[in-house]
């Protein structure tokens, strides 16, 4: 019975490693061949939870998108004071795993994000 737990643990470790390796590969691809654009950052309120940073940008096809920084950290208020830079892959504009955001004129650290699920105004 112990072999079932060991096999499960090995499977979970392999899945985690595969995810980590995929994110690292996408990050390297974006840093070498990605399209870069300037965005405007603001706070996105989430009710009683801590607000997150939302960056609004326009990709090369003219589509305006909003990407939200996935992890809330203590230094997020300092990031709002810097200009936002968005790095995305032109062929995969609609996938949030191919988008990175950085803050400052020459960002040293890039953050993953997810697209915002804002409701579009009805006409």
C-alpha cells in the first residue's frame, strides 16, 4: 500500500517539474522574441480582499487587454509609482501564460499575470 503513496508523490513531483520547466521556457522565449509595449497600471479592488495591480495595454492587433498581477505582495504599492511594461508573444496574444509584466523603465523582474474578467458595458 505504501507504493501507491510513493507513486502518487512521484507523479505530483513530475507534474510540478513539467509546469516549472514550461514556464521557464515560455519566459525565455518572451525575453528573447516577445513584443514589448507600455501599459497603465491601477489598483483592481476585489471586495474585502487585498486589491491587486491591473495593467491595461494595447497589443499589436489593436486589442485592449487588462492583465492582473497574480500574486499580492508587500511592495505592490511601490510598483504603482513606476511605469508598467508588458511583454507578450504576438502569436499567442490571447493566452495569459504568454504575457509578462514589469515595472520601471528597464524592468529587472517580470511578473506573471492573468487576464481580468471585467464585464464589458452593454449597449
